[in-house]
């Protein structure tokens, strides 16, 4: 893993140098071998990003994290994926090493940031996985820029304001970022809040959520809460034509499994996988979950029905690479 500090000339186009220095400070731990961590200057904001380059014939997998979580939380899942698969992770503005925005944002306005990120990294298209809060961001991006999402994976997530909520005694823990800052508190509430293996081994959840740097969520956490206020994908899901895998735990207290069933009924080309577990199984049971995700991403999909056949390599890798090359040439010509 290597880390770049932002180049002042480039970063200064959108962000003061002081903010970018803060973003890069103290973030050298917690990512895997071969991953490149850096702070990118995107239109209107700076974003801390970790990139693992994979085979050029495979589309990368863009990961959208849950509320208050830094990109390091997803490391066990990334390590369990095929090494040939490129992976892109990022800290949401105001979380970890990404500076907070000047003004609060909303999921409707944040989704284009993912397109800017892919542009900056030189990708026309990606597979996108969103977990919990990140599942809302992934849905919004797929609805707004469908041509940029080859396949969509939604994990432990729902449809926003119009969804079946968890129990109030569970949701109250979401009002503050304390679980990300206080390891003992995280262990105490793990079973009640996350279910699955978190209830069996709370110490494991404590280790997953504990800070890997000295930058814990603060104002950025409340920005994330505010970003989901009033947002819902429910009436738009029938228009979502991207092949979609919906993963839900049968013991998830935060996001009841009924939400996954509703999403499956509304998304035309969706598959539903209800696993035995809870809200955090993507990182607490990474090998099992990675195998399910890999099978979906590698399947050949019938464009008419959305049904999948698990045999074979990633869908049309050569044509994806050719399309990627054409897109890069078009961008180069546009700059001349």
C-alpha cells in the first residue's frame, strides 16, 4: 500500500491547502497490500480514496460504505475478493480523511460525485456495491447515471424514508457516532444493533468498528444523517434496469428483511439472497459474502429476463475493455 499527499497546485483548484493537509494526515494504516491511498480533488470537494488495480479486462468494483464508517472497515471484504478484481473505496465527505463539505449535502446531490470519481480514475463504468447507508447512495447513482453501473449489489439496505424501519430501541443508537469512537460501547450494543455474529462475539464487532486512525466521525456523521432525510428510492425502483443483487440478513435488527423483499419485487432485473446473519456480515463473514458477490458479478446475465447463469468469466470482459478504450479515446479527443 502506498499513500500520496495531494499536489497543492491541483488540489488548490477546489479546496484550500489546509483542508487537504488535514485529509492526508495520519492515514497510512489499515489498507491492504497493493492498494494506493490518496486524496483526490473532485469538483467542489476533496475525497480520500483507496484503489486496488485489477485486471484491465474486469470492471472495477466501487464500494459505498455505511454511515460513519471509514474505508478501512471494508478491508476484510476486499481481501476476500478475487485479486483480479479492481476495487475502489472512499471516505464520504466529513468522514475519515475526506474533509467535511462547506455546506450539508443530500443523497440526490452527492450521487454525481461517484461519476466524478470514476472520471478521475479513468473508468467509464463500474460494478457498484452499497452497504446500509451506502446502499442508498448506490441506488441513487444507478438511477441517475444507469450507463455507468454495470451491476449493482445492495447489502443490508432499504429504500430510505419509505421503508420498514428497525425497532426504535435499535435506531436510537444511530443518533450519534459513539459506537465508532468508544470500543466498549460498541461491544455492549453490538448484538442488539447488528445481530448475526455481532451478538455471538461482540469483541469482534468492537475491533471492526474501532478507529484505525485518530480521525473519528463528528460533524460528518450528522451530515450523513441529514443527507438521507426525506430521500427515498421506492417510487423509482421499477425504472432501475441494472442487474441487481439484493443481500439481506434474516437477523438484521437495523434493516428488517421485509425491505429486501419489497426491493426485489420492484426492481425488474433483481436477485434476492437472504442469508443467515445480521447487518455487518459483509465484514464479519467476508469469505462467505464475497463468494456470493463474486458469483453474481461473474454470471452471464440474460438482458431480457435478468436471470443469471453462474458459469463463465465476468460478462463480456473483452467487450467491456473495448468500450473502455473507446471512451478514453473520446475523452482525449474532447480535450484537444
